C-alpha cells in the first residue's frame, strides 16, 4: 500500500476513534451491514465454516449466526483502533470489561512460572489482548502482516498491550520467555499448512493443527491456561482458566485443546473469526472454499 495513502487512512481512522463508543457501535453496525450485503470472499468463507462446524444448528439458526457474525465484523476497525491508539486511562473510562481468573495468572507470574496462554481468534481479539495487557504482563506470538508499512503500525499498536511480540516462525524467542517465567499468548486455531501440523479434528472435521505446543510445554515446563472472551450486555468478558490436556502425545494434546476451544466457540458462535479458511489444507482451498 502507498505510504502516503496509508498515513491518510490511519489519520482518518484516529479521527473516527475520537467519537463516543455509542457512535462506534452504530458505525460498526452500518459497516457490518454493508459487508453483509456485499459479495465478499470472506463472507463466503464464514458461511462455509459455519455450515460445516455448527452441525447441531438447523439452517435457520446457522443463517442467524452467519448474519450476526458479518454484522459484528463491522466493529473490528473500532475495537482494534481502541486497542492500538487509546490510552489506558481512556479505555478504563469508556470500555466496560471484567477479567476473571486474573489473580491465578498473576500468582503464576509471581512464582516465576512460565504460562502458555492459549486463545481463540475472536472478532475482538485485539481489544481482548489490550484489556489483559493493562492488567498483567503478557507477551505475544504473531504472524507478520503482508504489508511492511502496516506491519509497523500493527506492531506498534500491539506493543501497547504486550511486553514483547515475536514472529511465530521464531519459536526460540518465545521459548526463552517461557523459561524466564513469562506469560505468552498463543493461538492454534489457524491453518498454517501441513508442514508443521497434524491433522486433528476441529468441530468434527479434519484441520491442519500446529504440532508445536506439546514440544514447547515439555521443553519449558510451563503451565497451560486458556483465555476465553465474549461480549455480554456491551461488557467485554475475559475468562482465564487453567487447562490440562492429555500430554501423552501431540495428537492427544491437540485433540483435547481443539475440543475445549470448540466448546468455548459454540457458546458465542457469532463472535468467532469464521472468515479464516480453517480447512484449506485438509478439505481444499479451491475445492471447499471455491
């Protein structure tokens, strides 16, 4: 993207973020409605994933989840902007949130125990990370953005939430963090290809699932927790829970983690990032997602 154009867009983004949160919500719904009425590829991916994964729901309920998901996706620029550009003081004043299980996480940190903190990709994950980072020291593992110009903005924004961030392809860095007793946010619910992945069921469907977590846990002796998040009555709810997945094999561990995550997603399915092609390596990028 042209640097001048990007700077103009960021400036406009920051101006819009000066509006009250009630305006953010209305603008987000308008943007979400425009997304819903548009023929976007990401809409197709979302619908395909919802139809495949939420088998318990009938056609009408799946369509309701799909529509709510696309409408809510319109709030991503506003929640992300708040996470990246607002001050802690302003967030605490304007954003209603609650974090449960925080005391246990801080206790692990005080005891110098490394924590691998798994999470799912919610539509509001950037704000989730900021809210957590305002209350506890956390580090993150991320995928570098395709645009170098935007990546610097993304990195700067995320470092308001995190004490440090590293590329997912640089595992030695976050392994050192864990060995030093740090807490590292880590997601396993995206398809990075079969090269370093196992084929593990996700919602009863084969999905490329990275195999590294159990190796990391055994090499660092870190604790494992899960960060769940959802919105209830305009309040952002973050829940931190210790998890104990079957560590007898990488496949058993990943199966337990995927099942645990699926249960959390099903509780608030419209808030999940269904737009990612989660099954592209197993069901086919073109064959399934077309």
